[in-house]
């Protein structure tokens, strides 16, 4: 028996044993998800070993390339297919084994139901409402999550605590990509919180997402009139630099930043923005 | 070599029988789909072993096509499963 045959037998035998183990697993393991894991791991490795053994036996380039293609195809497609089928099965409600420890989606669902019950008992609890909105936004639609319901609760919350409620509403609109409403809501939030840094940042982010750079710059300008803090100056320079709008304003922001906050950690970046902006305006930096 | 390969073929045949048991028993459709997937994998292995036994390299093309079709089948079944559930909701 030549040496390459010995090596190919050494590869083929364990490969076949792995495939055999996978098939034992598929009849012995207790639930669908465990069986799935058995066949995708053991069978894929087993098949790869058998095919490598085959190409060693023939010592033929064409055949080796073909078997390599099969191996890479199987290794790429087996996990993808397994994931797709498991996902479909979970959505269809295929049962878990009773020994399974964790099912996060179901836990979240249960949590939401108890939260809603508590909310019915003590209506007007802002903290509880906030939690219910969180759960509704996190859950997929098949498991009872719904942006519409979340919006309804957020509108209730607005009646109790306007600022927090409107912030939640803005989050919901952002997830649902309802830009017009989001913009309205964020304008009101900024008015209410007197241009708090986080709110302005969110507003600018949403505007940039919609490519309304001019308006974003305008918002920062308004915010600067109320709060003259380094973050806002940095934001102004950054938006002007990144999206090429309102360069004089950006340059002014960068200059003010340099003059007043020389010790700030954001300084090098602002310096970079200011330099570029000054060059586009043909001014001295 | 001959003897070892024959033993290997017998092993593969037994594992196909095991998988067929799951294929028939179920209990759910995803179980059957995965069982079918494993049967295809085992058939590719059998093709490989047969090409050594018969000393012919032509069968590897069949294995190549089969591995592609197995993936397509799994994906379309997954699509069908999600689709069926949505229709049942309506």
C-alpha cells in the first residue's frame, strides 16, 4: 500500500466516524436546535476530511481543486443554511427541550406582560411607562413588540413629564424612521431642555442623516446663543468641516474654541477642522 | 484498501439509515429539513468513497452540484417556513 493511500485512509476513517456521530446525534439529541448543531459541526468537518483524503489518493490537480471547492462551499453554506432554518423554526414556535436554560426573547415577553399588568394597577407611573416603552421597542413584531403601542405610551408619558416623554417619542420615531415627526419632536425637545448638549447632538445627528446639513448648522448656531460650551463649538466646527456647509460659522467656532479652551482634550481635532476650513475660505489660520 | 473502503461504505449506509429514521419520525418540519440536509452530506461522502473504489474521477462533479443544491434546498425551505407562518397569521 503506497504512502499516500495510508494517509488518505487515516483521513477518511475519522471523517466517516464523525459523519456517523452526527447521524447518531440526530436520532439521540432531545430537541431540534441541538440536532441542528450536531449536523452542522460534525458532518461538515467529516465531509471535509473525506474529501481531502480523496484528493490525496488520486494526486490529480483538477480533482483536488474540485474537492477544495466543495469543501469551501459546504463550510460557507452549512452555517448559513442552519441559521436560516433555526430562525424559521424559532419563529414557527418549535419547542425547546425542557432542560434548556435560557430563552431571552420569551423572558422579555413575560417581563413585558408583567410590566403592563403593573401599569394597569398603578396608572401614571412614569418609570414603569418608560420600561414598557423599552420592552415594546426591543421585541420583534412576532413576539408582541409594536412601535405603535410604544408611541401611544410615550404620548401618555408626555402628559405626565413632557421632556422625558418627548425624548422617548423621538427615540421611537428614530427607530421607525419617521423623519418629519422626529424633526418636530426634537425641535420641541431642544426648546424645552434649553438646548442641552445631548439633545442638540441627537437633533444634529438626525438632521445629518437626512442630509439637511444647512439646518443642522443653524441648530448649532441657535444652541450656541444659549450655551457657550466647548462641545457645542466643537460640533459646529465638525459639521461645517465634514459636510462643507456654512464654513465661516465653522471657522468662527474653531477660533473661539482655540481662544477659550486651550486645555480641552478635543483641541487637536478642532485645530484640524479649523485649518481645513481656513484654507477653503482663503483666510489665515 | 478495498476492505477498509467497504467498511467505510457500510458505516455511511448505517448512518443514512439513522438519519432516515429522523426523517420519517419528524416530529416537526424543520427536523425533516435538517435530516434531508445531512442525507445530502452523507451522499457526497459516499460519492467520494465510490470514486476511490472504482478509480474514477468523474463523480466528483456530481458531488459539487449536490452540495450546491443542498444549500439552495435548505434556504428555500427556510423561506417557505417563515412564509407559511405569516400566511397562517393572516
